[in-house]
């Protein structure tokens, strides 16, 4: 009780409790796939925060996870989440494995939607409980549970490294009541970093409220057009 005045152990406890499923009930076949343990436990720590403290606290936790991963990616090194290049296993227990792993799971939830995300996760857990898993098992379980192939998602976010850097340009055409958004991916594409494909939500706020459109980013450059009742406030 005295320590709790200075230190909140809830994130640690939630993380370790999550390992009862992701790490104990089923576990990675080898360390190169350890994100199936640690990325999952890190995300479930954040999910507990969403349940216990609300959506805003959850989103702030995911922002902190993103900053931690991007700091390592920008200042130290870039690698795929699944990697068998290390001297000792502890070498890859890093911000890519934990924080980026949690972010990738959150993006998967965004791509599938809540219902299919949880359906696929339950199928994955029941199918492989008591055994070992590699990332391909996670992919196949999603396809079996949802009928959707997400090979492209795992190829760019798990088997490749990095993330998209976006350059944006916005314009409003008052005559046609249309907003246009030019989007460019500016990251250097190489053997590690791909050109990314991803659904992205674009929101506009007008005096009549907020309107959100989902667009598909998959090329180096796009221009999207959005009909709106009036010039957006933001």
C-alpha cells in the first residue's frame, strides 16, 4: 500500500496476466517470433487500460508506445518484427518486439474491425492452446476465422521494417464544395522498408459536426476528394 502511493503496478500486472494466454497457454516456437508473446502482452496491458480507465487513456498509451518504437527506429536501428538475426535472444527483446508489436495488433484491429478481430483472436487461441506458434499460424487463423487473407498486412508490418512517412497537402474548392488531400509516402524504400498499404481514416469537422472517410493508401502518391456541406473548420 505504501509503494502504491508512488508507483502504479497495474500495467505490469496486466502485462504478466496476459502472458497466461500469450506465452503460457500458447507460446512462440522460437525467439524470432517472440512478438506473439510480448507484443500481445503489451497490447493487452493497453486494452486493460481502455477497459479500466477509458478510451482516451488507451489512446494516450498507444501514443507513448509509438513514440518508444519510433525513437528506437530513428536513433538506433530498424528491423522486421520477425527476425532471427541476433547474438543472444535478449538482443531482440526491444521496442520493435514490445511496443511496435502492440501497435501492429492495434492496426490489425483497425483493419478487421472489433468483431472480426476478437473472433479471429479467439480462434487462434483455441486452435493452438497447449502448443507453440509462429507468425504464419496467426495469419492462417485470421483467414480461417474471417475468410480474409491478410498476407499483405503481415508482409509489410511484421516481415519488413519501418513505417510510412507521409507528406500531406490539403485544398478546399468552394465552387464544388470539395476537399482534396494529396498524400505522398516519403520513406526510402529498400530491402527492409516497403511501400505501405493501409486503410486510413480522414476526418473533417464542420459546423454540422464531424465526418470521417476511410481511404486506402497503397501507392507512393494519392489524391483523394471528399464532398462536404461547407468548408471544414479543421
